[in-house]
C-alpha cells in the first residue's frame, strides 16, 4: 500500500514469527531449551527503529533503555515509543505482540502511540494484526493468515524450486520409519540435513552424519508420533557452499515488484553471524545467470498465491561456482532488510556498514548507559561527524537477562560504519577489547 503523505507508521513485530506460524500438532526435532536465548530474541524488536521516521511509532515488548533513545536521537534517528512494557503481569506467556497490543490499545491510544489512521507495519504478519487495526481504527492491508503460513513454509519453497528445476533434490518424510529409510539411503552419498518446515536461523535444522545419530533422532520422533503428533520433515544433501546471500524485494497489493537489495550473509553452523553488502563480483554473476529475472518470477508466483508485502529469498553460491538461487523464501521483513535500511542511512555520510552481533556473558548487572559512555571515551561510538564507528542497534538484547535476574547471556547488535572495508575488522577488534576490559566475555 502506498501511504499518503503524513501517514504515521506504527512498527512492531516478533523475530520468531516462524514459531507462531508453526502448527502445534507437528513433531519437533530435538533441541535444548534455552530461555535466555528466547529472551534475547524477544528483545530484537528494538531493531525495527531503522524503519522509523521521526513522526513514526516503535512499539517494543519492553521499553528501550533511555541511554539508547538519547543516542539514536543525537545521530538523527528519532521516533516515538512507549516507556512501559507491552505485557502486563500475567501476560508474559504471550509471545504474539499483536495480541498484547489488542489488550493495551486503549492506553496506547491515550498516549497517542496508536493514532487513528496510523499504518501498522509488522516485521511479519501474525494472527491478531487484522483485529488490532479494526478495533482501533488503524490502517493496514495484509494477506490472509492461511496464505502467510503457506508461503512461509519450507514446503512452499521446495515446490517452487522443483517447478523451476533448481536446488538440491529434497525428500519429504511423514513418519519416523520414512525418516530412517530415506535418510539412511542418502547417508551413503554424504551428510544429510533434516529441516523443519518452519525452522529459522539454526533452529529446526539438524545435520546427520552417521547412522547412529539418525537412529537416535528417529527414536525421538517416534515417541512424539505415539503421542499423536504428525510428522513432516524435509531431507536434503548437505551442500558445499562458498557464500550465503539473500535478495530483498517488495510486492505491492496490485502485484508490482520492487527489487531492494542483495546482501551477503555470514553464518556459522546454520546460525546468523552478520551481513555485508553484496560484492560487485557476486552482483555481476547474478546478472549473468538470470538471478534477478528469477526473483521477479518468484514475486509473481507469490502474488498469484495471494501474498503481497516484503520478501527475503535466501540463496547460496557453491564452492564449485554453481548458483543455488532459492534455498528458502521468507515472506516477511528480514535482518538483511534491516541492513539495507542502515546502508541508506549511512550513504548520506559517504559511509558503508556491516551488521553483526557479539554474544556476551556479563559478570553481573552491567549498565547499558555506562557501556555507551565507555565506547564514547574510546572514540568507538558512531557519530556522523566522526566518520567510522560502531552504531549499537539494541539495548534490550544486552540487558534482558540481567533484568530477569539471570545475569548471563546477552547479545550486542552492532553496525560497523566505515569508509573502507578494511576498517571493519579493526573496529570489531577494538569493540571486543573494550568489552573484555570491562569484564564482559565475548563468546563468538
């Protein structure tokens, strides 16, 4: 939807949308529960400030640290936000922010944070967003909930790849016995990747390299089958990849396609580590091999399926030079789109950026404001007039487990703003040294 001039956008969302789209009746792959990691993901909604204009509203599950708000305002990234948490006591279990907003809406409207006619901009469309807009007189147009679930399933990406004749051969298994037989046969040719239909960023992917591991996982799935859970997993050979990258585009309600960017992604063990602008060499290769035409065809296919909005297509370049143009389709905003927004902001200062994070372990309560002050003293904190520097992107991901009394895991999302690419590693090394000097361990 093209917004009228002066329309206020209301940004909100959950970065674990896949878990909210997933059917509870499906069996899961084994994974260790990590409440602290879950807390960190819940605080990633702060990153949505990059989409805000000064008149816009950012609604986050927990309020941003005042020091972060002051800093962002100083560098020209001002917006309106709430100083109160979205979840009331007794609502902490609710992970869908739009359900929380429905309960909190009257209070937020009183504070002019849900202004009538304001356009709700979700990170990903979830149940409740349509109800929220109708209840409080807000603007917003979204695809049907069932369409959202369908196009975000890895089954959908697999079907499209097969129609195009791209990508690795993917097998779909619907029982633990099928898992044993099909994956067992595939192991003869090399390691096998088991994928959940709604896995994301390291969750819902398992690498199988031996029959013993396969048998243990099949036994775990069998125990869930006995409790009535349905089984559906995808099996693929592990590809020898050289580069992960993604393409961002947007489809409007009339079906028009707008290409936005290509970002190279750094991963480790299927987990996201950071994002850089695509190299000129990669862009030239993609142009030669018809990648952008394929993305436009993918957009048309999504629109015919009933979807419109932001899309991020994960792709890869293999070690032998072959292109795998469609690994997964993510019909939502993405970390790479956040990186693109940062690119646009930094370009006005003739700078380029990389988006990454540092996983940290704090020895106790560590003030976020004091951390920013330490970065300022060391000349590390980004200011436009200073040029190169570190732009911290979220306070809650650093502090949330301290506030919960856990005092352990945190994550610092950062943008390293530089004039020359060789400055990236120097800046990040200095940032790591500063954290260590303040007793904060960096674990990645």
